[in-house]
DNA sequence: TGCCGATGTGACTGGGTAGTCACATTAGGG
DNA sequence: CCCTAATGTGACTACCCAGTCACATCGGCA
């Protein structure tokens, strides 16, 4: 957590520090990000940074939390819509896409955080993933009992598949993924690959 | 490419270098891996390394190629089996799992390589992914025309989903993924989540 | 044995990093 | 206006790294 000094700063200065830190952690994973570069770009002294934050990790976790707080503002809306689980999930990833478009640097911060293999971060990541998994799985079980989702599936496996695809979609936002492609990929999870009884099928091409 | 000096080395020494380099690149992504640590652990001089390899990247690419060469020996078998696309895909990921169990360090090398965001590696990764994509997509189109796979799907989207799930499965090999779970996850992609016409469904639980 | 090219060496260069600390500056209350 | 506490500073320490190079050693051939 930042020291109180940081929050006493004139907002313009505080925001300048946040902005440059976001830029740095968007461009580099934690290990490779450089405090010296951040202070250099802000035009403040190295020592000042240590008036505001305990250390590099403290700053990093603050920035990561900033990024996730903003992201939550987007994805939250997905759970307010009316509709079945598929519509909610589509809305969720659409909101993620929108977030990545409107806040590309914050998006890169979350992406770098998620990829991080450092031990001190690994535990935090594990917790976040665990929470999401149990939320998702209870949501899924409801959809199973109400007969929308095939109840023969293992909810853990379903979460795994959605999480994997969602992670990759989010990784590629802004590169190869747009709204249409997003929906097509989600449809693969929804319908599966195998032909369905009663599916219309081209007989001759 | 290593210099000829490297291949003239007595096999025991050459293998010792490979072994320590594999360990280092399994534990650290390229940027963070340390030549000094490798030579320290091999008990050879820093300068000697530069008799064998052009630079750190040269050594790295050699090790990555070693890892993929071994991995190819495993996954190749998947394409020799008889069966539809789903059986081939299941065999493919099973072979990947086997590889990760029998060569955990080589597996970690490939994983770190794949995650790498460095520019000079990014292009190589892009090529590899592109090749896999086109192989997969032509394989998929065949399965579509022969009526095994729903031809209404976008092959690119299907590849995307499989690739994402496969990547995540491989990431988690040895942590939470075993053979049973692997099959359950692949079934999500095969059948999809939505209930199918004619699916048996529990009426009261 | 003597020679020479191939191979081995580790101190060194130049560069980067996080974090520290003695000192300088500022701001606000008395 | 002055004093004190809070805040700002940047040179500095201690560490890490890739890559170099003048020199040492080895191995095979004459």
C-alpha cells in the first residue's frame, strides 16, 4: 500500500506518477520494469518514490489494483443484463474488449500481471483465479439445473475451457480479435464442433 | 547456430552444458536467464561459452530447438493413429502431456519460449503459430466436408479456441491437469455447452 | 622435442538495476 | 519572521548482467 505521503500529493503530480508507472508496467513485466525509468520520465527524484511507496512491488501492486478497479467497472455491467448464461458470457467478453480498447495501457498491465511467473505474484494470481472459478461454476450449475447447459459436463472443465479461451481472446485484443471474431469463438464453446442431430448440413460442396 | 567448436566438444562436456542451459531456460524466460549462472554451474569459464555460441540468443535458440525436436518426437505419433479428428486431437494433447511428464524441463523451456514477448522472438513465434494454424485449418476443413464437424463454424475461430485451450492445458500440465481432466476439457470443445436435441437430461435433481 | 593452431580462461568494461541516506528545500503554525 | 516537521533530492552503494580480450594451456604433427 502506498504511504500517506502519496495521497497528500497534489493530484496533478500524483496522476503524472500513476500515468508513467502505468506506461512502464504496460510495456514491461514486473521483473523487467524500471523504477529509474519511471522517475526519469516523471522528472522526480528516485528518493521521492520511496517517500510514496515501500518499494517497487508496492508501487506495482498499487498500479495493478488501479487497472483491475477500472476493469471491474466494465465487466460488472455484464452481470446486470437479462439473458441466459451465453448472453452474459458474451457480454462479459465484450466488456473486456471494450476495456482493452478504451484503456489499452491498463489492459496491458493486467495482461502482464496475469502472465507473471514470479513467486510472490503467483499466489495472488492463484487466489484471483480461484474466486473467479467458484463464481463461474456456481453460475454454470444454475444453468445446468435450468436445462440450458448440458449437465453431463464437468463444471471445472467448462471453466477451464472458458478461462483459457477468454485469456487468449483478451491477450489478442487489438491484434487479431474484433467483436465478430469474439462471437464466433464463443459460439465454438457454446455449440461445440461436432455436428448436431437436426443440424442443417450442406450435402454437396 | 552454435559454432563448430561446440560440436567438437567431448560429448560429456557438451551434454553438461546443454543440461545446465536447459535448466536455466526452464526456470527463467530468455531475458531473465543468466549466462553467468550457466557457466558457474557447469564449472567452465564465461569466455569458453563464446567459443561455442555467438551470444546468449544463439545458445537460447539452440536449446529451444532441442526442446521442440524432442517434443515433435512425441506429438508426431498423434498423426499416425486411425480415427476421426477428435481422436487425433485427443492423442495430440495426450502426447503433449506425456512429453511434459517425461521431460519437465524441456516442457518448461517450450512454455517460456511461447510466452516470450521479446521482439526478436515474437516473429519466430508468429511463424510457428501460422504454420500450425494452416495445418489445423486444412485438417478441420476435411472434417467439415466429411460431415464430422459442423461446417457452419469459422475454421479460424475453431483453431483459436483449440489453440487457446491447448496452450492453457500444456501450461498446467503437472499442476492441475491429468489425463481424465484433459479429456473432459476436450469434450467441452467437441460437444459444446448447449444441450443437444435428443440429449438425455435429468428431469428432477 | 619443438612448434602452432585450436581451445580455455577470468579479470575487466560498460551498462543496467533497487534501494539508501545525508543533506536541501518547502510549507505551515506559533 | 522563525522554527520545526514533512517532503524532495541525487550521488552513492552493492549488486547483477552480456560480452571482450590478452594471455595461458593443450594436442597433434613434424
